[in-house]
C-alpha cells in the first residue's frame, strides 16, 4: 500500500468530478477543510447510487459514517473542479472503509487523502446489519488503490 502523498490519479479506478463553489473558499482564500469532507461524502454516495443502480435511501439498511480522516497536502481553490478518487480499503460484513483522494485541476498528486468508514445499520434499531447486496456487488467491483 502506497503512502498517502505517493498516490496518484491512476491509482484510483473511480474518479468523480466535483466543482467547487464560491462559498467553499474561506477567508484565507482556499477551500475550507470542512468542504473536503463534503466532497468525500458526495463522491462516495453519488458513486454508490450510480454503481448500484438503486436509490440508496430506499434500501433496508443505511450507511452511517462512523469515522473520517483527512490529510491535507495542497490548497484547493474556487473555481477549480476537483477530482475525487475512490478505492476500497476494506469490505466487512456490515462495514466499508474507503480510501479517497482529492486532486486539483491539472495535478496528478493529491491535495488531500482521506479515509471514510460506513457502517450499515437497520434504520429503526440503528444496530449493525449486513451491507445490502446491491451495495456489496458495487463495492466488490471497486477494488483497492494500486
């Protein structure tokens, strides 16, 4: 497994374009750190909907984010279109760990590298339940970062 700063666009099988918004820049003139997490969430859930072919909000289990992390290496700025790279770090019975990276326009090295953990739970009891088959099938095709 590569060190986060060694990752490149080609290490990720899935890429999602995420345009920045005027409001994403903070007073220091770069995309605020909280926006990185919004981009991770948008990339993962947008990909899950497309890859599974279902509205994930209608499945009998919901994926709750139970852990996130992000390491920052370079600034992102409006009006860049950021590319999110997605990879599968681990697929368990009821949990998924994603490896993610955000790349600025024209850059092959990551501006940020993150980790995102979903635990699937029953929507009523909020207790862990197996990853839905539609999601598992999509995730099995995702594969790890190279």
